[in-house]
C-alpha cells in the first residue's frame, strides 16, 4: 500500500540558499525529505557559493519574502513546523520574528538556529544589533540550537575555552528566560570533553551527550544537525533521542566524506543519506 505523504509533517525552512555547496537549505531539504517530512522553503538570501571560498555574492531577498508571506496568507497555506536559520538584516529579522510569533500562537512548532558566530567571535557582518534581533527571535521558539559561542552572546555570559557544568546550567537557564522552551547548546567543551548539552521542556530534564571531536571542517554540518534533530522531533522522538541521532548522523557523514578534495562544498549529502538510516 502506498503511504499517504499528505500525512507527513509539513515544515517550512527559512534560511539562505547557496548555488554551489551543501549548506543551509541545500543541506536541510534532502535530509528532512529523506526523513519523511514535506519540506517547503523561504530563502532569506541567494548566495553564490559557500563563504569558505573567500569570494562570493549575496542577493538579499527581503522584499521577495514579504511578498511571498502575503501571498501564502491569502492562499491559506499552513505548516506544522517552522525552522529559521541565517537572517540577513534587521528588517528581515523583524519580519521572521513576527511571522514565527503568529505561527506559534496557532500551535506551530518553531525551531531556531541563531546563526551568528563561532569560536568566541561573531561572524563578519554580525554585530550587537544582530544579537538583539536574535534574542527577539528565540523568544518565540520551541527549540533553539545555538552553538556555545552564540549562546554566550545571547546570554551575555563570558566565552571560555573550557566551560563548567554550573556555567552551562546557568546559560541554558538564561536562554529559557529569553522565552525559548527547549534548548540545545552544541560545541561545548566541558570536563575535558566535547559535548552537546540540552534541556527538554516536555520532560523537564537536562542532558549531556559527549562526542569524539573530528578535527576537520565541513561547512553545513550545523545545518545537517538541525535538520536531523527537527526531523526526529517531528517524527515523535524525544529531544535527547533526536540530538543523539543528529550527532551520530553528522559524524557518520563526515567520515564518509573525509577523502573529498574540495571540502568547501560541504558534505555531499545525497550520496550518503543512508547514514540517516544506519544511525536511526
């Protein structure tokens, strides 16, 4: 019997779209589609290629987004979940935040990856205004997935090479005070281990999951992580189960792509989607 795909979760991804390279929408769409999610997208920007190449062009799509959301409202389109990623400017941040707030009031689950920085620094072009914009956006989110650097900026806490358990507990508490319900902080170095730390508002429980760090960089691995976690939750898994699946999937995909000569492209996702099933 053919499965009715209309019964699959309907999810909207708000993120940038790279023409060359598997990051953001190009990374998340195949992952979530493979996991049985009906995926729709609203690009925040069209990017020529991953930024790792050092030369790129970006087309701001804010006007397109405003027009598209108006058309969708007139047509009555609806989703069960919305995921946000890269936001280009303040106007766009306000637009996305207002949209997510209205969707949340309708019972739509909001997932937010507050993309701002890494390794203790904000990305080029990001500033204090960016941080304030992201604070407003995470305030209406059911699930947020900042890395440790982004969590530090959102909470105003000091970034440390080695965090303590008390600091992470306070950090997650402050993120929840901003309005976020469940929190997952990635790229944490705690007790001499690389860990992902989280709090699940549905169970009221905290968790820590250590992982073996692989000293290689592929752009887009954070997007894969977010997509797998989101797909797991929409499929009925707990947050901790979904995070563990995401961690194992990213690790498996990295190992399958270690021999790639051009790592700036990111993970060649379509060639290793079976890792999702192996790690399930």
